[in-house]
C-alpha cells in the first residue's frame, strides 16, 4: 500500500514548522514537489534525500511514485486539500495511507490581510476550469466570492467579463505571491482592475456592494426585441412552462435553437446557473440583442452561434441533454433528425406549436425517431393564440 505525508508550507519559511513536521522531513528519504518547494525546504531535508519533481502531465510523476515502496513526502503550498495536490493523490491512489499537514490557503491569507470575516465566503476555482464556476455564484448573488485564478483567467479578464454582462456591483481585492517576500495586496474597483496586471500566482475576493434584483418570469416588454417584431419572443407564461418542461435541475447542457432575443436562454440560465447554454440563431441582428439582454439581466455564460442551423457541424459542439426548439425554418422533420442524432440518451426536447399542421409534423417526427411524448400542455396568454407545449424524450434503445 502506498504511504504519503503531504505537507503544506508557506512561502516564508521563517514561519515555524511544528516539531512533528520537522521529524517527518528529517526521517524520510523520498520527497516530491515543485522546484520552488524544494528550495524552501532544502535545509530541513536529510543528506540522502531523493527528490521527485511534480510536473505536468502528472501521470509521469505518479509513475515515479509507483516504483517506490517507502513513504513519500509531498510538499505543497498552503492547504494541499484546498483544490490542491492532496485531492489529486487521493483520486489517483484511493487506497493509499495519507497524513496531511496543512497551512493557510491563499484565500485565507488574503482575507486575513484585509481582516475579512471569511466564514461565509463562497469559493470557486477558475484554475484550468470553466467560467461557469464563477458565473453561477454571481447569478446566485453571493455576497463574498473567493476566486482562484490562472494565467488566462486573471483579475483583469475576470473584471472585464463581469462588466461586459452588467456585474458592476462588486469590488475586488487581489493578492499576489501571498505569504512570500514579494507579497502584494490591493483593493480596487472592477474598472480599475481591467487595466492592471498582477504577478502570478494570485487570487482575488469579490465583495458585493449592492444586490441585483431578479425576477422569475421576465416580462417580454423588458427584453430588447427585434425592431418592428414585438411578437417574436416567447411570452412569459409560455416561457416559464417551457422551462419547467426542460427539467433543468439535473440538466448539464441546453441548446436553444432559434433563440431570436435570447429570452429562453436567459431565463433558463438565470433559473439554473450551473447550466451550460448554447444558443443558435441565423438572424445577424439577434447577436447584438443577445448581448444587450445578457447585460441588462446580468446573465453570463451563454454561447451564441450565428449561422443557418442546417449548415453547422454539430459534431464540433458539446452534446446537449436538453433542447428547446424556438425556430425551425419550415424544416422541422430535418431539424429533429439532426437533434436526435446528437442529444444524450434520455435527453429532452421541448417544442411549442400554434398550428395544427406544425403539431402533426412534430408528432410524426417524434414517432419516426422512436421518441416518447412524456408531457404536453395547452396554454393561452392574454389574447394570443393557444400554444401546445410538448416534451419529447430520447429513449435508450435496447440492443
């Protein structure tokens, strides 16, 4: 069985190590970590110490571990279990015996520098991760958000992205090279952060200055819409019922096909912030409308694809498990075949229809594709024509 000691250290080794940690360092032979970590602990290591660099891809490092039948001491920064190497080792060697010694993580050090009561701070990481990790916390209106960054998702790019979709209600505190000789911390507005570069590694904390009020069921008059075409938007009651038919709580990826103004995408993402949303539309003017509406309602994370749907190579896009059809260009059967080919098993397609002929076209397509009509509803808003909402599921075929 593999045996690991995982030790989190500060970037200033003047901070006293416990007697137990010093004994571990003195008594073992195999050590591992980054080159910076080796320099920091060098004076504590025995003369016969053998060092294994932790380098990406990590599989090479882990292969080296597998050849060792003695305990391995892994040196890490801060708390190894805080999005750190400790978690990775636990996943790679689930049966290993492990003893962890932790220090403060970077966000704790930053909060302490500004004397923040960080017990209720929400944590998200963008270190090699998707933007949704931050987007969902912003949409949920978390008051204090600690963010782990990387060399692409920097304080500057984070601030710009937030302002692009209307989140001007936070201030930012940034800490670079925390705990080391070159530590630098500052508080600034998002506008100021856009034009600033910070040394790596860094992290930041977003502090809400005012709450954004959100409405479940946005009135259609509040959206930016196509010029002269006020009816080209899914009405509020239809929109909310369509979203309920999509069963978004357990969904991962929604395609909004023929989004027009983006009302379904925006309402869905606001309701289910964890959701990946891809919106398709061939109208060029809709591209600007989507951005305007995202900014007005502070809803980031919707990817717009602007082309004729039938000319798009769907294999290049992450597969959906939910689809809303807002437009089909008179080629509903063909669209359904394309969508059925890419949607995940047990995925849901929601479609709204006014005319009897379109209703029959949809039902025929569902039958031909061996899908199942799992729910339907007839509903009318104000003096508009009645709408039938259909929920169709892709059934797993037994082989």
